């Protein structure tokens, strides 16, 4: 319990921030959503032209920069990368396509549950099933192989890119798109969003908060550490929404959501399976990207590309429900993720054990 | 006591924990695990303590050497 205090406190703060952001203008049940906000940001850059979801979301930049600062301060920052980058990119793409079928990343799924949106229950069950399927492959030796040390500069580029995005948001040159209708037009003041993002980034870096990791570790190792953060977010959001009168229990009429249970389930199953193979949910990928992890940067770019594809090709759901194209894309996603999971297994004899303890480590590190 | 050494450097989570778990099943008296980042160090240590092992940490340059023993 002692070691869980930190992550529970972090989860409570993040849940409160999510409610506050909605109170100050973010879309309902969308105080913080990594999938939605990457999608909006990609739209703001004009990489897709869905007019209602275009806005450079400063929460994303805050999270990345918060993680960067915390990692720097704690001497955990390290340029690294080289672990199956393009495979991670493709997984990121399909995690996003699954999330936009459901309409939210795993974090928003928790926020939707805390707002009384029962459609998110189908998402949650799908998410858990996707993780369980992924665990079967992890237990059979799935790996994207090791990462390597990279120049520190490699790791600085992504936080720097986020600074550039912030500048573009504030300067608002004419080539940046801003939705005039919700949900893209619904947003809290820039400074509040940025500061909230920074706090989320600092806390999530410190505690390693991860939605996918929560269920994965509980199932694989009976380790409830990460899951307790997930539950703390849910509790804080639930209480916050009840206090503010924003709790609305039911299936129909939920904000930025649809009622197709099967596809809510399948979308999050795809997102869960893909994320467990990636080693973390979209939030965790953003945090790692801020810590200098180039593999996570590639994953975030994959998520961004997935968002652009989802809106350019009409794959993303809307309040009206899923699209035919979206259903086809999710099915293709399952096939691709299966192939990635199947063909990246190592036999246990291939890795790990290096013999006795007396090996000379000094020669090992070059 | 000679413990087998598990090299989990460069592996991202949860792989170091999976390698640790499998290695402890085969070597219940103890193992040495090498990891190269703080998260893996925390996760392997937490798993080992939950499984009833004592964890001794040595920092070796940028790497962590965790000795897990009963």
C-alpha cells in the first residue's frame, strides 16, 4: 500500500484536472484524451480536413514537456531507440484507428465511465480482452527486441517539436486550422490546458501511470500498482462529475460517443491488443517520448498518422455510430496486429540467460 | 552461490519482469538481473519483493545490477 500512495495521489489529481478542464471548456468527458487530442492537433496542422476536430491541443505539449522536465530533473532522461521502429509505427496507427472507432483512448474511456457513459463499459471489456490476447503472445516470447542508446540530441527533437507546436498555437498563422464548431472548438484557455498537461506529464512520468500496464500487470504478475492509478482517476472523475452535476448515467445521448456496443468493444480490443504489444497506452507513449525514447516518438507519430488516415478515409466514428470504412479498417487492424504478434516471438532459449555471475561486464558494454 | 545472470538491458517493460519471472521459476534460489533503466529496475524489484525475494541493487555505470535472493 505504501508504494501505491504516490500513484493513487497522481491518479486523483489527474482525474480532478480532467473534470476542471471540462468545466473550463474542453468537450464533455474529454478533459484529457490522448487519441482525441493528437487527432485534433493533426487536424490543426491540416493533415486531415475534418473541420470539427482541428485544434492544436496544448495538453499534449504540456504532457510531453512535463515528462521531459521531470526525466531531466530525476536524471532519467536518455536518448534511446532502435526497437523495431516501423512495427511500432504501424501498431500506433492501428491503436489510433481502434480508439477512434470507440471515440477515445484508454484514458478517455475511464473519463467516460466516470461521467456515467455506459457505452464505455463495452469499451472497457473490449480493452481488457485485447490486453488478455496480447498477454498470450507476451507469455510466448513476443518482443520487439531491445532498444539502444542514441545521441542525447535525438531525444531532444521531440520535446522541441512540441515547443514549435505551442508557438504555432499562440501565433496562429493562417495555415493552422481552428475548428469553429465543437468538439474541436470546445477548449479550455490555452494556459490552463498547458499547465494541466504539464502537471499530468510530471506526475505520469514519476509514477509510470499506464492504463494498459494496469490490467496487464494485474493479470500477469498480480501486481496492482498501475491499476490503482487507473482506479484513482475513475474515482476522482466520478466524484467530480457528481459534485458538478455532470454525471449522466446511461447509454444514449452521451457526449462524443455512439451506442454501437459491438464496435465499441472491438475498437478498444484493437487498441488494447496493439498497446500491450507496444508496452504502454497512448499516454505512456507520450511520456516515454518526452523522456528521450525514440521508439515511443515513432509510436506517437504512428498514432498521429492513424488519426489523419482515420479522418481522411472516413474511418472514425461519430455520434451517429461507426462507419463501414471504419469497421473494415478495424478488421484489417486485427489481422495486422495478429501478424505482428505472431511473427515477433522469440524462443526462450534465444534470450536472457548469460551463464554464471562471474562474467566480465566491463567488456560487455561497448 | 553462483546465480545465473539475466540480461534484460534494452528491453522495455514488461519484458524484464517476464524474463525475471521465467528465470526465477527455473532458478528459485536466486538470479542476477541486469537492466538499464529506472522503470525496469523498479518493476523487477517490485515483482521480486512480491515473490518473497530480497533485492540488492548495484549501480554499474548506466546499468543496474539486481541480485534477487531468498
